[in-house]
C-alpha cells in the first residue's frame, strides 16, 4: 500500500513525477509541483488523453484554444490527445499534488 501524500521532499528543484502503475494501454502518475510551471512558450501536445485531478494545492492550466482553468483540490479535467495545454502556475508555499491518468483510444 502507498500513500500519495508520503515521500514528498521539502525542496523540489524540479517537478517530481512518479509512475504508480502502467501497462500498454494506460499510465498513472503522481506529479508534485511546488511553484513549478511550464517554460515560456512551451505547450504540451501529447498523443495520449490525460485525465488529471488536483489532490492538494492549486494550479492554473491554460489551453491554446480557450480561457485559463483555475484548479483547486478536488477539481479534475479530461484533456483530449493533441489539445495543447500548459501549466501557468502552481502554489509555491505548499505542494501541488496531481494524479494523472494517461491513455489512448
């Protein structure tokens, strides 16, 4: 058994990505951010669908085809494959913990 809130370092120079489970159809990741955001001008443009839930902290996602999405703990979103998106902001004073499920059709 694991706890998604355990083993989070106090200092995070980079986002912490842990693969919790995967097979040829899907991957589940825990992502921990602490003030991290996507580099200026960078957009995720992945060939997998991504369902993500924010477990702790807060964040702002942006999409190249819409308004920014402000997220708080408990919020979730399905990002279809090839929908360009980025992380514009995460809380710096506490960990922002994401649970992401990546899958293909």
